C-alpha cells in the first residue's frame, strides 16, 4: 500500500510497443498536496507515463501505485480516485459549454439543483461566462480547453492528472488555469502535470522530473535543477561580430570567458554577483566597445533543460507524444 504521504509511487515502470521502449524503468514519488511536473521534449514518453497511471494503458513491467491502489489489479479503485484531462478536449460538439458541464455533473450523480449550482461555480472559476451558451463546435480552441478542464473538476479528485493542460491557450486563459491549479493544491488536491512549457513547470511545480527518450534523466525542485548547471554569470552582448571579437580581446586574461558567437555573447562566471558585475562592467566601459546589453544572469530552467536533455526548449506548438496501443 502507498504510505499516506505519497499519492503516486512507481518502481521500474516500463512500457514497450514491440521493439520500441516508450517508457524505460521510471521511478516516481509524488507527495500528497503537491504539484509534480513531468517535463520533456516531444516524444519523451510523458503521455505514456500518465496513461499508465490513469489505467488507460497497462504497463509492460514495473509497479505503479496510485492513491493506494495498484493500477493493474485495482484499476476501478484508481479511476474512482483520480481525474484526468488529456491533450485533446473530450466534449460534445453539439452541446453548449454549460450543457457539457451539466451533462458531466449529472453523469457523476448530482441531482438537477446540485448540478446547476456546481456548474455555475465552475463557469465562474474558469472564466467561461462569456461563451457559456455557445456550442462547443463554435468556440475557440482555448475556450474549449477551459471547458474541458472545468469538466475534470466536476468531482474533486485525490489526484488530478493534467496532460499538456495549457497547450494552445492564450496568455489570459493560461493564467486562469495556473490560478486554478494553485487553488486546488491549497485545497489538498495532488497534481501530476505533463508539460513542455518551461515557464509553466517553473511557475507551478514543487518537483520536476525531466524525461528524455523514455527515461528520467533528472529530478528535483526547480531550484535544484537550476543549481546543477552552475552559478550565476555576467552576460555581455556585443552589437556585432566585430564588437564581439573586441570584447573577447579586452576581457580575456582578466576573466574566465565562455563565448556564444551565434548570440554575440561573452559570459563571465559571477560567484560574487554584484562585485563581479561591477568588475566586468568597468572593463567593458574602459574598452570603449559599444554593447547591446550587460546583465547578471542566474541559471534558468531553460538552461537546465538544455544541459540535462541535450535539446532546446519546446516550441509553442507541441505534438502529442502518446502512442496508440493495439491489443488483440
């Protein structure tokens, strides 16, 4: 059984599709009342992990315990304790936003009056009022996503699984989702979040698991992951390539330099923060070389992602990394 403080435990969780190993011996520990983010590039295996935890796909090997229940032997009990919102909205196109929510509430056992009150609260919580009476097929992708997320909270679960929850949302809608996530955690709900948005993981997650090619390559708090790739630095950006060469000549010998030519940037380690910034700034001023920017930079989650996975952050158009399971 799962210890009370842990909502999810996996040991050696593995999923194969023929010769392809989509998830390779993933070990997870998700504490109750926290947000854990599975962060990784397209095709990393994030969706495959959450599909197994939600009993939508059976593990090839390994153990997964969710809310105290084995996902294989006690699948019904797992389903009764969790709620999941997948990458694509599961709504009825020919019903309005409000009607979709009412339908979900009635299917989950609410009486007419209770369902109506619940739906009104969800409409308010997810800022759905302006399109509440529009058919789902007539609303935008972001609006559809907000209704789908609201439907996942018709019954408040022990564990809420959000698979790429803000894909395609405009900044306003994304902030609505983030605010709701924080409120749910304050209410004691545990969240498992898959995302490719580094900003999202940094803003919401208590713990992050970086997944690449089906394996967990690193795990920790956002601060832990940033700290793994080094201290802060001073970045100096030249106005052109000639200026970059001048900066390198002026600063080499006095400072340890790293050079990013494609960005016209020279970086200097800055363990003493402001003292180092002042020293580099004085040297740049003395050189007389014009620059675009000089700034003290601390490691970001973008830096950690690139260093630990070898891949750049995701674009704004992530693809579904799920695989179709065919069984006979």
